[in-house]
């Protein structure tokens, strides 16, 4: 995204009133919205326009937001916020496990939604650090925000990368659930351990040998530690 360009946000919802409302909310906050009303249309729009972030509904006419999130994650690392009238914990965990970075329930407050969007975008624009953490086949390039496992690049979402970086920079130290949640997601998430567990599970699927805890160890009921 070049200097002065309005960040582009893919917005997928089958309710036209919601799409119109989001277009106004995003425009007033300095964003350009890319509307879509189906999962198929959203994938087409994203492929052509390369959005900087996405806000997608959980229930769509041709599928669900979780599957759409999973398909976006196959080729894009942009922040994804799931926006849904479904507020139960199981739906939230499924969305996060599919690669979503955040989950906002309807009815939503415009200021909160914009604040969450901006917070997720800041993760992708963080000032690079001149360091690479390497251990036993795992290489975390803090400057480029890339991760390799035995020479093969692994694609992490911005939130997954921030979580892995925090753990790796505190190598050997037990990081409590609350420490990790507040550091990566902010004070409002201090008790939301299901969010953390979903992202840790995603990280392990991507960087750990099958069924192992080679890099990220669990201290049951307390937290996690990086043991590379």
C-alpha cells in the first residue's frame, strides 16, 4: 500500500443494509470498502483487488465465513475479522481455527469495529526488527516477518506471527495465558483463553512435527513456553 492510498477492506455480507452501513463506516474512517455478497464473489474481488484486510459474515448464501476465511488463508495473510450474529464460543473458536484474526458479534459498535480493524492492520505494519531467531530447523525472521521450517517457508497470519515472535523472544520463559493474550490481542482479551488455544493449535499445525511439542510446550492450566 503506497503512501496516501486508502487501505482497501474486503467486506462480505449478504445483507445489503450491512454492506451499505460498513461502506459508510469505513469511508469515514479512511478506508475503501470492496463489497461482496457471496463467498464466490468475495474470492473474485480479493483476487483482483488485493485487499489490505477483510471483514466477512459468518453465514453466506453459498457457504459460510469460516470456509471463506480458510480459502483466503490459502493464498493471503491479510487480517481477517469475522462479523456475525452468532456469538457462541464454538463458532468463535471455529473461525479462529480457520485463520481469522478477530471475531465481532452483531449488533456491533462502529467505533469498536474500526478500532479492531486498525489494531489488526498495525500488526502487519509494525516496525521491522533486525534479527533472526533460529533453532533446530525453525527460522523466524523478525525483520521480514517470515518463518521457515527446515528451509521451507510457512505462511502465518499476522496474529500467529506476533504470538510466535513473543514466545520466541522469551525463549525458555513460561508465558501465562493472560500475558500472551494481553500482549498480542490487548487488555480486552485477558481472560479469553479459547482465542489463545485456537491460535496455538494453528501454529503447531504449521511449524511442529506431527503430534509433537518441539517448539511450543504447554504448561497445563498456566500457559506456554518456547523451548527451541
